[in-house]
């Protein structure tokens, strides 16, 4: 693989990441996924790079924020791609890396690929693997 790409949540998204859904409050996992993570992850796939997700430096995370953001990544791109192209950095709270790797990814991998609902109706188009190909569109998403 080529050189890594990085998302540092503190500087690129929020000092205080919020709840799961946008309708629950600011700086949600849903917003992070749709505004930043989805595009960057698609780019990492296209360029065969590792996307480094740096969680350090924020005020902390609700597990629902990480579940929504990483879970939808698994839902849209598949667990194998997420495991291959995502590296989570969480030196301040190593438990978050463990939760993502041991709980979030396996749980979302088991989800039936039935369309899931989304909480916000006006998301911009986002990427997803469809029939083995990377496509961009407006899809139905999670309110799990």
C-alpha cells in the first residue's frame, strides 16, 4: 500500500464529538461519517492507502458516536475493506480502538444488507460498494 492518509478528529471535525445522530445534537457520528469519513475512506480505497483515524485530543467520545461512524463505514464498504484500509489511533483511550475492532466492526458486519433508515433526509451523495464496485449515490442509512 502507498502512504497513509489521516483524519485527526480534533482538528478536522470537533473538539467535542457528540451523539449518534444529527437530530440528537451537534457534531454527531452521523455528521462525521457523512461530512468527512465516507469521502476520505473512499479515497483511501481508490488510492490503495490506509486511512489513519486519530481519535486523540478530543474531550472524549460517546460509544454511539463511534458506533455510528465506523458502523456505517462497515455497512457501506464491508468489514474486510475497513479492516484492510482503516487504522484507528487512540493512545489516550486505548479502549476505543478495542471497542471498534472487537465490537463495532463485528456487529455491523452481521447486519442484514436490508436498507437501513437514516436520521437526516438531506445528506449529500456518499460512497458505497455496490456489486463489488465503488459507487456514489443517495442511499438509505442507519437508525439502528
